[in-house]
C-alpha cells in the first residue's frame, strides 16, 4: 500500500521557480503565447506563497514569433525554432533543479514539454537516477512528422521524448534519447487520438488511461495506478498538464477544445492525489489561450489546479 503524507503539514515546502514560455509556434491558433501572462495575472505567485512555498518568477524564455520565420517543412512546422526554444528551456530547468528549486513551466503550447522534461531528465541522469512522466491531456501528443495530419509540433512532443522517428533535433536535446523509460511514461485522460497515433502509442510501449478508464474506474483509482507506474524505480515524476484535459465547460480558453473531459472536481482530485504522494519533481501547465477564454476563467482554474498540486486542501 502506498505511503502518503497524513496531512498538509507533511508536504515539504518548496522553492518554486516559475518559468514562462510564451511559445505558440507548435500550433496555428494564436493566443497561447499570452498564456504565461494570463496565469500570472490570475495570481499564481500569491496563491502558491499562501501555501507556504517560496516563489520566484524567472521571467520568460525568449521565443521566435511566427511572423519572423518561414514555417519550413509542412510536416513539422517551425521544428527548428521550437527546438531552439525548448533547448533554452531545458537549460533553465536544469539550472533550476541544480539550485535546489522546483521548476514550474507555464506555456505556451504543449511543445514546450519537450524542453522542460529534457531538462529534468538530464538533471537526474547526471545524478544516476531515472524520472517518470505523467502526461495529463485530451490528446496523446505522440504524432510524428510522418503521421501528423496537420504538421503542428504541439501534437508531437511526447513522440520526441520517446525518440520516435522524424523529430531528431527535438528528441536529441543533450544528445540522448529516449528521455523516459516506456514503463514510467503514463498518459492520463486522453479522449481525442489520431488513428496513426494509436499505433505510435503501441510502438512506444507507454502506459495509458483514457477518459473511459476514468469513467469506469474513477479518478482516484486511475491516478493511484498512474503514480505507481511513473514512480516505479524512479526518483519521482514530472507532471505535464494540458488544460484541454479539463472539460471545455470549465476550461473554455484552451488551444484545442474537446468535449467530455475531466470535471472541475475530478481535475482537483487528480492534483490533490499528486500532492498527497509528494513525489512530483517538476511541472508544466500549458495551452491556456486567453484570446478565446471567458474572463480569464481557464487561467484562474490553472492556478487553482496548481495550488492543489502543491498541497492546498479543503481542510
């Protein structure tokens, strides 16, 4: 049986470094570049400090605007520029962990996770340890240039981290791949998967819990199993949270809306269980798009979910 902290007081206070990544080159709907600002405006720093954590804002990673460059290969649009940004992010995450701080990366589109997790994986690799990855998303993000119907790289970061073909620059940040063992990589809550992605999932050998699994088995069972899988033989796990995992009724301002997502309470329960286990090494929150949001609701929910992941409880 898993050992979890008995109370909030058992959850270690963290020194959190917030890293903004206003990248929107991974998809073609503008607005997610303003996600970091929207999340900051929603009170991220103050809410986490209220929980007893020390929080610093590391500013934003410099990114290229789509107007400044040609998208290049239509099968992997802006791959060169995205790789450059992700490499900068990986270095910042690596530096953050080396300083004993917790990296919280705020996107931007989900392609940033190829950078954030590469930094985490490299840090623990140098320490002789492995780290797990929990990918919480409506989509599996495991397309490759050869399978993607759109060529949008925000649908490919997990494929890059798993070392699948066609994404060499992004996959080989720090010159090694894959960045996570398949048995420690878990997809949670997917509900919109391209046909070719299904084969990529099987080929990669990663663990998967769909929304049907959550419907049938409940969020608690799914999250407990996901954390066990990601945590077996690892120092802990990185959480990569795409806000489109939450149902559009509660999170309307996201890059790609898909009906039938996690409810408000299910999403909080997932984050609360992550906090209970106290093995989260690092985190992404991505795909907040204030341009199509309603009064910054999605950014505010992102802050609420981050608060739950960092230990906020009802009592």
